[in-house]
C-alpha cells in the first residue's frame, strides 16, 4: 500500500460534538484536512479487473463534546488522534 502524504507536521485542534460522526482524511490529499473531501478517490487504480482504493476516510464518532487534536501527518498509531509521530518526521 502507498504511504499517505504528510499534510502538515502538527496536529489540528478540533471542537467536536457528542454523537456526531466525522470523516478523517487518511491519504493527506484533502484540501479540508484533517477532514476527508474524497481526494483519495483520485488514487484508485485497476488491478486484475478490480478497482483498488489504497485509502479511504476513517469515520470517528465523538464520545463527548469538547476539543480533540487530530493528526495531520497521517503517521499516528492512534488514528485519528495525534500521538506525536510528527516529531520524528
């Protein structure tokens, strides 16, 4: 699988609402990072007669209203949240 593009080497603080679902960008191409705008679809390719999509959005439903820090480098081990991985880029 391809590696995602590093959008930015720092997280984005986002205010979320309890119960609301958000689509986090996993490819790093979205103009609305850290949220997905469907840009990953441009990476689709055909292999053995089937369309292969190397990335897709990651759905996140907020457990409570408040602020969360979402990853922009796309290297986190705890998606969609920042785990400090950008510090090693």
